């Protein structure tokens, strides 16, 4: 299985670093950083310390690309035959545990508070969510990425 990750409008550099570390361990092919998601290198090419620290160096190991427009990335991946999977808790979500991904898949994770908006959900091939058993409706985005990326072999 080949996995890509799209991080869209993630606010926290710490979450980005943690997701890079998880992606490295899960063998993710490439991470797309879209919207205002922090990048491992700032606009002057300097290493972003918060990402470097939480990724434990994984941000230098996993290929990544910064693209402002998430729809550009979604369109490009879909034309390459990649199944785009939004990870979001909405009425039309399929349980992560019932979902069977294509051999080449891109998981899209959104903002820590607002998640993914309807245009991003509509542009994806399927929407999955992690069933919650407690009173809270969601998990931290980095925790969610870990669960999703290690769900399938």
C-alpha cells in the first residue's frame, strides 16, 4: 500500500512535527502541506525548531511539498489514480474500521478546531471517521493521524 498525507490548515507546528514522525514510521510516501499549515522550513529556508523537535528529525526524512491550494493537490492526486480520503466526523462518514482503502491512498486531515470544510469533503472520494466512545467528539489531529495511518497494512 502506498500512502500520502494532506495536512490542510493545521495550526500547530507541534502537531505537524508529530505527524511527520508518525508518517515516517508508517512509511508514508509524501506529505502535502496546504493552506497555512506550518512547513519544516520557513520562507528563508531555515529549519522550524518546533517541527524539528517534535518530529525527532523525521521532517528531514519524509518528502514533503507545500502547496497553498488544497484543491490543486486533491485534483493532481485524483488524476494520478490516488484515492483521496477525508478524515472527518460528519453524518456521511464511514467508520474507519469498515473502510477498505485502495492500494494508493491519500488521507486528508484538517484544522484542529474547524476540521475540513464542505468543499474539501465534497472533493474527496470518501470520508472516514474514528468512532468515539466517550463524551468528546474528536481526538487531537496527530493522534488521529497515527490511528488512521497504522490501521491498514
